[in-house]
C-alpha cells in the first residue's frame, strides 16, 4: 500500500476546523473513513462520490470492502499516532 503524491503534499497543508489547525490529509482521512463505512453498509455517501477516487488518493488496493476500511483506518491511526 503506497500513498499518492497528493496525499503526501496534503500532510503539510493545514486548514482551520472548529478553530483548531488540522492537516488537510487528516481531514480527508477522517471523512474517507466515514464514507467507506457507509459504502460498506450499502450506501453511497453522495452522488459524486466514487470509491476509485478514495483508492487513488490514499493508494489503497483491493476490492474487498472490509479490506479497504481496514486500510484507511490504519492510515488514520498512523496519522493520529504521529
């Protein structure tokens, strides 16, 4: 599992979220965890959402829904513990 160049660049870009500074990569990861879990449950998060966009941004591989959720949660945990 390798990450994309855009994801690596977003680790150094920051946004304001509820008055606190947060990396754009972490925000995208948190939202993508939610979206993949909705997709796993059979729901599409919004009409312009595609799992291939998430896979390309984070460098996820595979087609198994639970496997993709596990991969994105691992990325989230690495960002939290960093």
